[in-house]
C-alpha cells in the first residue's frame, strides 16, 4: 500500500483532526457501515487481548472472529509497523494515568 497517495494522506489528516470521543464516533459512523465498525472493533479488541497473551481459542469465542483473522491480527500486532502496539501502549498509559488521578 502506498501511503503517499493523496487519498490516503487526506484520510490520515482527517483522523488527526479528531479531538473528542464524540467527534471520533460521528466521523466513524459517517465513514463506515455499522458492520465495518463492528468488524474493526473486534479486530482492535483482539489486538488488546493478544497483547495480554489471551489464548487464540478464547479470543475466537469472545469475538466470534475466525482463527485466520485472529492470526492476521497477531501478525500485524507483532509486525514492523507497530500501529496496534503504539495505540495499545498509549491507551494503557492514559488509563494508568487516570487511575492514579482518581
């Protein structure tokens, strides 16, 4: 995939403008179908569980995803891009900071 294509650059710029959970929800709802949102949510949930070393079979039962999809998410989670790892780390850091404040 060539991330230098203008259409992909524009999508990334659009994502970077989102400042609140409500803005993100509204944008995702306009951009994606409910089924796409469901699928993407399951993939991210899978990445979080894989990062916590949850067994594939448990992830499949919880998410309803196939073993092939779980394996693909695992490949991306452990791949060179690091997108899942970066976001999971930021979410963990954010939730840890909130727990300390509360």
